[in-house]
C-alpha cells in the first residue's frame, strides 16, 4: 500500500456557521454521592431562608451549588488524557479516580454537549470532553463557552478559562481571547455539577473569528473517506419515531452499505439501502435508553420518566469511517385500544394480567403493583423480599418519588394478610415507613420533591396513612408518634383537597400527574380513617375522572396539559393516564405506569362511576367544552406566591380532537406546558412549540418538544385555533416548529401557507406565513416541519368527512379561506382568518381575540364571570354547592360544598387554603 493511500488516523469537520464546535470526544458522566451536605446545610430546624428547602427546587439551589463547588473544585493539576477515539481516560475528582474510554459524539443542532440526567438522590457529577482545533495561520480567536455549571477549559494543557457559576436550565456565557498557533491546538473541557433530581449538565463551545477545522484523532480512520461518510450520514432519515413490531426502517442514499445497532451493547447489523433507499433493521429486544444518574434502580413509581425510547446508531460499514449517527425511536406498547371491547370486569382482568407480567408486553418493573395484582388473582400469594425490593430501595435511600412507593407499601401492608408475609420483610417495611421523612419541615437532607402539586398530596396521604397505621410508634425522623404525624398530615390533606375541590389543579390535565393524583385519592379512600377526608377524596376523585373522560378522545388524553413529557406527546400510549382510561372504558394502553391503575382496579371501597365509563368510552357526534381552573399558590407549599388559572377548551368528534389553553402565561418562560394540540390518532398528535434546545429528555425543562422557551398566546373557537409567538432578543432560536408525523397520516398536501393531512375520516390543517418545509434527515425526518418565515403566527383547524366532504373537498375549503397575517405589523404577530360559513377569527399578540368582530370573554360588554366546567355533560360555576353530571343515560352528583364543609369543621383554613393551625408554626412557617 502506498503512503498516499494509508489512513490519516483522524477525521476532520467544520464548525457551524456561528463557530459552534459540534464534534468531540467525551467521557461518561461520573458520579459520587453527596455525603457532606451537613457541612453546608442544617438537617434540622426551620428549612426556609438559607435552609434545606433549596435542595428540592432546582431554580433556587444555584447559590448552594456554587458553595459546594468551592469545596469540590475541578482538580486542574492532573495529567490530561490524550484525546484519541476509543483511547483510555483516567480522571481524578474529589479523591476518587475514574477510568473510561473516549467516545465520539456529534452534538445536536444546539451544539450542546449533554451529560444531563435525572438523579433520584443527590450526587456530584464530573465529565470531560476533548477536541482538536486546526488552523494554518496563527491568529487570534475568541472562545465562547456556554455552560450551566462550573468548568475548566484547557488549551494544549494550559488553563485559559474557568468558572464556578451555576445556572438552572439555560447556560451562562463565558469568553476568553486566545491566539491559536498554526497546526493543531488540543482542547480539554471538564465540567462539574451537583444533582438534585433533574440535572442540566451541558456545555457548548464557539470559536468566534475566522473558521477553524475540527479534528478528531481516530486510529485507522481516513479523513477523506470519513468526510464522504459524514455527508452521507447527513442524508439518513428515520421517518417515524414510533415503531411497531420487530423491524424498523430508515431512508439512506441508494446502495449505501451501513452498520447499525440498537443500543450500545448490541451487535452490529450489516445492511445495505435498496434501490429506493430503504433500510430495514431488527428492533427485537431493543433496550430503553435511560437518562438517569448513578442510582439506576428501576421502580414502578417513577414510570413517567420511562420514555420507551431506544437509540439506533448507524454508520458506514467501513473501518475508515468511524462516525455514527444516533437517532431515537420508540417501540410502542402493543396492548392498546381506541375502541372499547369487553366490559368493566374484562378490562380489570386485562390490567391484572398486565401488572403481574402475564400479558404480551409486561411492565419492566411492576414492583408492589405486581405483588398486589398477584394477590388479587391468587389469595395464597406470599410476600417475600424480592417483591418489595425496588420500593424499599427508593424509600430507604430517600430517592425522589419515594412518596409513591410508601403509599404502595401501605396498600400491601393492609391488603395482604400478615400471615402471608415473611416476618423479616414485614419488619423491614415497618422500619422503613416509620423512619421516613414526610415533609420538608422534618429533619433530613435529601432532594425528594415535596412542592409540586401531585407530590404535595401523595406525601400528605403517605404520612397520614403511615401515622394511622403505626399510631403508637415513635417515628425516628423527628421523635414524634405516628398519631402526631397523622394529625399534621390530615390538616395538610384537608387543605389540599379543599383547594382542588374549589378551584381545580394548577397542573391542569397533566397526562402524567393526574394519574398520580388519582392514585393518592384512591388510596386515601381505601385506607383512611377520617370520614371527612375520605368523603372529600371520593368527591374529588369522581370529579377528576369526569374531567379525564371529557378531555380525552378514544383513549388519548389529548387535552392541553399543565405538565407533560415528549414521549407522551408523540404517542399517547406512554401517557400515565392511559392505563386508567383502559380500566375505565377499555380504551387506552397498558404501559409501565402500573401503580395508579392497580390501586383503582383493586379498590374495595371506591367504584368508578358509570357516567365516567360512558364519557370515556363513547364519542359524541360533536363536543365543545370548557374547563377553567383557578386558585392560589402559596410559598410554604408551592414555593410560589401568585394566583394560577387555566382556561381549557375541548372540541371533539368521533374522528378528531382539538384542544388548547387560552392565553396561558403568554410571553413568559415555559416549563413543561403543552398549550395546544390536534389529535387524530395515538401517534398523530399535531402541535407547535417554541424550542428551548435540541434535547427531548426529562432533565431539560423546557426542551425541544415539551414546554416552550417562551409561551405563545393561543385562542380557540370550536374547530379552529390561532397561536401567536412573540420572540425575544435572547432566543437561541427565533423560530417555532411543528410536529406532524407524515408516517401516521393516510395522505397529506402542502399548499401555500397550509399543510393539510387526513387520517381515517379525520382532517387537520395547519398554516403559518410562507408555509412549512419538512426536516428531511435525522430522527425527526418528515415529522418535524419548519416554518418558512419563523412561525410567529399559526392557524390550526380540524374537520371530518361527514361534515366537510372528502379530502379533496376539505383541501379546497381550507385553501379557499383567507389569511391575513400580522394585520397590525410584524412587531405584533397575529392573523385574520376568514372561511366560508364559519366565524371570522382575528387576534394579534397584543389585541383581543375577536370572533366575528366581537371580543371573546365579554358578556353584556363586560368581562365574563368564568364558568368552572361547561360542556354537554356538566355545567358548574365556581362556588356551586352541587354539580350534576349526566351523559349516556347515566348520572353523578358531586356534593362539593358538603365535602368541603365536613373537612373545614375539623381543619379550619385561611383564605389561601392553608390549615390555620399550621400557618406560621414551626412545621410550616418561613
């Protein structure tokens, strides 16, 4: 072989146009438990002020993290590992030495190196990255580093930039002016974080000035062949995130020879694209990708973090071309139905078979739910250590979501006779429950979440039932008896129940947390001793399930959501609420979310109302509904002090659903909100977001598809809605984007400003100035659509064959409508939308939403008094004593005032719904 044909042992790459370096070698994230928190925070006494409450709230813990870094700085006086692909790494941090190998990575479009993770217990996290910059002429450049935590940046072994500053979700920017020498300069970047639940550990490097070449040393690689490979990888497409069955497909240039694996430990499949560019690969036994920290023990209580996603890694089948493209796909849970078949008893049986592992697709970790299911099917079932291992692990480590597991252990304690328990295991459970911390005011340093709406109530129920169960025992966390704990928890539970009965949930229609709320309510009904709390819980659970049923469509909880996750928006089969709908009406999906549905399926005192089954299982010819939730957030329980409000609209027919939340905190930063969507199928949920980054994991909040960097303003009138987006000067991306997976449609048309699609007999149409174009490659190909002019305004409408004719007629109706974008100028995004025989809609970001020229929300010329619930099955005003629900010949009476008065008599509340005997006291004050 001639010298000219020998491999160059490296690959070379461009930066992005703005100088972002996207090609790196990276280490894993190494972790060590936080064992010195007592040196920085008191584990007892008042938690407020500079106290331990910050451990439970990511945005407020930055100052503490900076103090922790001062005590655990990155060790700069150590040998830097040579950057060579697959080469060895040795790194020292906090007295520990970590060994690994370098792994090549190419960042997403946002340029962020990402070691983010959800960590159930506090941990210190360390990571390392390296790359090589090459220039032919020595000259000055500015290096700009964007990070969310402390870092050290080296050039050729010399520290040139470092910081101990911490931010929450968006990175801080640091810069230094450097002279790059001719030839190559080696870059090392060490990052540090401390994790308290979701941990955003990211970094981005920009080289500002004349372009540089990026070099990755790689033995056996050839930069010419690898450059060709890179251009081919840039054309590979995964046209469907959602996958069913044992095979998946990609699109690639015809004839390309590829290597592909699903999961890092899988064997490579050697494949070739056929003449149409199709590549078929095997998906059997695809492992789920996890973004969790050092404690990766699987528990049933944290199933909302289970995305179902696997990583498909593909590269050219040539040793000279080491680069690969990593794309996420999700193998869908198969036990799914959009039409009810069977009856309540058969649906219950399906649930029990699923949670006990007897179905076709058992949950990956059923935990206590599996034990309870087995006992329900066979009352001779005994309780051994293995049955409770995962739940006890989460409780004993005080990991996040431990509250869910305490409740499950109490169900097992009461429902399975003592005689069928291993005595040692029962003793361990009693010790775990009586040794647990149940609220932030109690001693202990941990990062368990107490303050989100769902966790609040689960903790109150857990403490209440633990205290009633072990009333005479001393709880080791604070020396009080179980009875004393139960007294405090009853008061807190009464306050929570009262607030939700009066005004509804702040996490409105969450397709994750409404299931958790239902789980806690059901358990309190089953095990609680206070009749006033049991009655209130029954009333609220009835009401919650009524709203779940009215705001769902064919087993998809397709409403706008106060909190959601990406995988649940891409497929309703992953919703926590989906198994609950399956139990209620035979529609929905059995997935990993087993605790809530198991509690409901095995309930002995609570019965799902018949009217709820009718509402969830039978689609009306046309439904137009409204749900308004209002309440007050208080610091001592929510860590916020302001009112909350959501105004949800639901339009649905048997063929399609459209939902949105009106003008919800428009123009303010988002988190996990899903503010509108059209639903035509379990995997065909159509929506627009303002992406904050390229991530889709649960540790980035907001991210690319769940939540919005800045919330848009949305208004809906029946089958049509408008979305206005006001961008800011700090937006990394001054654009929105559309999710509309073409693989899930039967046909579609792109015409002018419109994209129009059909699935079955349902239609959806979406318009934005200049129209949209599809992303053609990568993991969102033909699923993500980019607006031609930034997407500061959108219109979406839905239709159906029965009312709008065939697809060609629908397309004509839509494209014949009149769109006038930004009628007040581009600084005030908006639209005037006219169509035949329908109301004209007009709105801008700053002006009223007009329906045929009349401002929505006015009655007799003045702002309306909003209803609480208003749809074909129920009408309720705020403050109504009784609410009647009627549908399909079934009815339900919700005695709201009676439920509240029964609690208030025993547990007086202040105007914010906080128990008066706790306000300002040592257990609740600031």
